[in-house]
């Protein structure tokens, strides 16, 4: 994907990317987002998840993710920086309400 591309997930959350984010990472992100947010009993979910990969090769954690979600009356904001795309996707998914770290 190119800078500022975005897709809606099955859960209705907008998934945006910036930098050199590969399709495999985006597919993994869509799968995780849908698995976490499409569970029965969760209130209506809206919001955005942004995944970015820095172009600096020397960065220890070039991947970052920001999730800003509304779950019913709750607002959940999660920030993560990791070394790989899979790690940066896993981190926000692991701290959302009703999930295990």
C-alpha cells in the first residue's frame, strides 16, 4: 500500500497505513481486528487503526500503530511501537477490552 491508503474491516473499523506497510501485515491486521471486534456481545464499534512503518533502517522499532476506537460509550486509544509488523498489530489487539495480553 502507499501512503495514506485505507480500507474498512468487516468489523466496520477503518484501517489506514503509511510508509512501506506490506499487504501481508495489512491482511494480518484485518484478521486480528475482525476477530477481536466482531465478537457477540460487544457494543457497536467505530474508529480507526493506523499502521505506519518508518523508512529509517536504523530504527529499533520502525513499526507503529495507533488505534482510536469507540466501543459503545467507551473510548479506547492504544499506541504501540514494535520491531515487526506482526508485533505492532498484536500489541493493540491484546489490550482491548475483553482480550488477553
